[in-house]
């Protein structure tokens, strides 16, 4: 699960959240031609409009971590179908917009608390983690920091080690600092190399320790509840671009699938060098997840050859006689 789903149901949105004062209108002109890699975005809960907007903004590749779907799953078959869709239908859907789709597979921390189900999920994970395009075990870690969460986090770290896959860690929203430290302690205890571990959902309070200990430091730009991109710019100014990466974690909550290109544009405006922007919005994520042996930049351009009438197991993204590639700038919808 990502940055804020689990906070969302516990907090009530204020009038200001629902109708925030409008910020400056965004333009991505300054980053036109740049390529972006969003290493954390839940496209299963997004629309084709989002895919189109991301492609238009320069997002060439993404990673979709397996997560909580907003309500608890009641049987292992739901996990099975979900994992299958991440390596099947969703990857196909992304390809129809010229976006290379990867995923990480894992049992999320929240559902690790249903131990009877968690046991069954652990049994099916090995069937999925070795599939093509699976670039890590994720997102795993702590939510409420319970004993069950720790148990399945540890088991999945062992699985990652065995499979030689990177780990994508979801750090908890409550008691974040302690939970982040503990997540890293345990990863080291299991003998994982910090160079293959991506610690996600960081903030000003955690960044220094995660950097100092040699892990990858991911930041989720998620409206209202987590990091805003103005704060993100300050972090890059202070710490530089090394081992830092930015993601949107866009999902079924109020979130923004353009968070990565928008942050790049803001960085550009604030005088951060193009090379630093390239590192935090593209290259660092590729380097980190390349330890899976699954990411090749040449594939990003190969997938640009789009034919929206292509089919995946008999289904295309075109419904009932639609023509490929609708013109979003046209008022007329045919
Ligand atoms: Zn997430």
C-alpha cells in the first residue's frame, strides 16, 4: 500500500483539502523532451486518460508495486488474480500507451495481519516473483508495526535474497522514524545489501539516516498527506541527487500520476541542474531496480511502437468497435 491509503480512512478531509487554493497553473514545457521513470504507481486503479497524460508528459516506464486494494481481500484467489493482472493485463494496458510496465510482487504489511491468509499468500509468491518484468519484492514492510507484520516482512526478505531481487520497502505513516530505522535494521540483519533495497515514503525526518546507511531513498509526492514537491525540491538542494528518487504512488486515493514530471518541472524552475533532475526522476530508480536483471532502457523505446488494436488474451483496450487513439484535444467524441 502506498503513502497514504491507510491514513485516509482515519482522517477526515477538511474543506481546504477538498477545495485547495489553486496553485499556479502547471506547465511541463520546461521539461519537454525529458524522460521519466515513476518507480511507484498503482495503475490498476487509474484510467486510460492517466496513461495518456503520463505518456504525453514523458513518462516512459513505471513500476507498479503490489499493494492493498482498499478493502481487505478475503481469499488467496484474490491475490492470485491481482498478481496475475500486474504481470499480464496491466502491463499490456500500459504498453498500449507506449509505457514500459514493471512490477514488484509481495504481501503488503496491512494484510500481513491476517495470518491465516498471509500463510497462503506466502505459498503462492514463488510462482510470481520469477516472472518476466518482476523487478523486486514489494511493497513490503510495516504498517502498524505488529509482530505479524514483522514475521512476513522477514520471510519476504529471505525470499528476495533467495531470488536475488531488490526490495521495495513501504515505511509506516505512524511512528515513521522508528519504523524506518527498524525496517533497515531488519534488512541488514537478514544480510541484504543496502544497494538493492529501496526505502520508500521518506520525509525530512528520515532522509539523512537512510542515506547515511547506504540505502536508496524514495520520496512519494502525494497531495495533502505526505511530501509536497516544494519540500522535495528543498531536499534535493540540501542532500543532492545521489541515491534519491521520486515517485507518485498514485492509486485510488486523491493522488497525481503526473507527480514525477511536475516535480521535475518545479526543480528546473528552482535552478536544480538538469543532470540532478535526471538522476532523481529517471536514472536512480533504473539503477536501483536493475539489480533484478530485468530492466533494459532499450525496451523503453521499443514499446513506443503502439498498436492499440493489439489483443491480450483476446481483449484489447478498445471497447465495442472503438477506433484506436482518440484525440483528447477534440471537443467532438466519436
Ligand atoms: Zn503504494
